[in-house]
């Protein structure tokens, strides 16, 4: 028996990503988000939703570019800090002990210590209400060389990313494999 | 040292959700997606990206409503099947042994067996390329009553949702808690 919780942002799981952008003075900034996801395969695109009140929002809009740095679970305190502090008040990279690296293809910084980065060129801006959705075209993905699996794909257990649980506001690690996609449901096709 | 993988949809983690919609004849349909996420807090909104070629795409566009059913890990075979088969060819609910339930507030079906459902009214349609992004206003969230934590929030370990790893195309369960959000990074604020 299901119980109603009302009109709330209680979807799960949601990703834990750090959006990086330079401000108009060229200072690197980054903030943690959980409202985002891939939104197109061709061209490859990814959406992140930011409140207009955040410093990063203005940076992304002004420079037309952003990165998504994917943290590992052991970065959780720095990740949480990047969601609490504002780049308006401080150098968040320095305060978190993180190193800004210039993206190769877009005008935005990423977090050198995090294992994976997605470089995005701002393609569309969708005003939705409290949040603005920035849709970025993915122009490159970079990962630590040791975190590829035998087939050359990013290893999810290797990256050890976080997920966020809205409502309870908790971070979680990824657990065990649950099956191969486009494969484990095939027996049902033959019924 | 990071290595470049090119312009690909390799963000992680991504959610595993089943989008439900009625077709123009009122038949329930559902398909599995991993391209989606929350995109606004006020009004609460969620985005799902579907290829125009899918049967569900036409259903959502025609009826102006959809649901997101959140599966548990033990539903993985049915979930994968719902991403492989098309509602154009068969009754996917019947083939997967799943029960369509009519949403309370929107003109769309959800999967009764799955622990959580998000009812969405189609608010905006954003054409991006291969995928169309359907932005839904969340009008209700329902969850099995036994899956709330002590504070009344949806329990992520209770729901036991799946994540998808693009590239390796694997499903994974959620693992251990990694910390409390808006909390574990506070010590860095005082530095």
C-alpha cells in the first residue's frame, strides 16, 4: 500500500556532481549539485540545474561553459563543503584544498583531484522556476587512466561515485553489480 | 594523469527509472530510461529524455503526462526488459508480469509492484537532437508505507534503487552511507 508524500523533489537516486566555471574575473569556482543528468545521446548532452542565487549560475551564464567533476566517495567532506559555501565569499578551491585545472576544450575549470571530468559547452538555458537548467554539449570526458575497465570503459567501482538521497539528505556509495543492461531482461523477450 | 575518452555520454551515476504513459487508445506502456534527473525545486520538476523513435515518446507527448516508477534492485530483469521491448509490439506490462495502476493526479499509469512513483504533468518539451527532454512538474510522490525512515523520508536503502553505468552498461545497487549532506563538510567552513 503506497502512501502519498505530496509534490516534492523526492526522486532517487540523484547524482553528486561538482559544476566548475570561471567567474568574469577568471577566478575558478565550483559547486556541488544533485539536480542534473544526461539529456541527449546525439549530440551528447548533459543538464545541470542551478538556482539563480548561486555564484556559479552567473559564471556559467557569463562564460558559456562549465565542467562536471565526478568525485569519489572519499572526497565527500570537500564535496559537501562545495555545496555549503559560496564562491562570492571565498576561494572555495583553496578552502577545500582542491586544485583547479583548466579544461582542455572549454573555458571552465575542473577539480584536478577528482577522478573524472566532463567538459561542456553551454548549448541551451531553460528557465524553470527556482532553478535554471543549463544544458551543455559534452565535448570531452576525461578519467584517470587507471580507472578504465578491461573493455576500456570507465569503471564505476573504480570511480566510486556518490549518490544523493533527497528527503533524508544523505550521501551513499555505489554497491554491488545488479546485472548487465540490455542483457539480463532478454529471457522475458522470448516469453 | 587523466586520459581523454572523447565526446560521449559517460557521466555517472545515472538513475534507472521507468517512464509510464498511456497511448492514444488508453493502453498502459512503460519504458526504462537512464537519461533524466530532477531539474527544479520550485515548482518541483523532473526531466526525462526519450528518443522520438520510442513508443513512449508519442504517448507522453499525446497525453501530456507521465509517471516515473522507481524500481528496486530485485526488479532488474523486468527493468531491463522494459528497456529492450517496445509497446508498439506488445503489452509490456503483461509480458513482464507487472501491474499497471492508474496515477491519482495525472493521466498516466505506473508500475504497482515498484516501491515508489512520481506523478508528473508535462510542463515543457525541449528538443535536443536524438532525444527529446520532457520536463514534468511533479504533482505527487508515492511510496510503500514501510519504506519511510524514522524521520518520515523515503529510505534509500529501503527502496534499494538501481543506478546505471553508461559505457560499461551495467546496473548497480546502492551501497553504504557516505555521510550526511549539508553537514559533513561544515568543518571546512571554519578553516
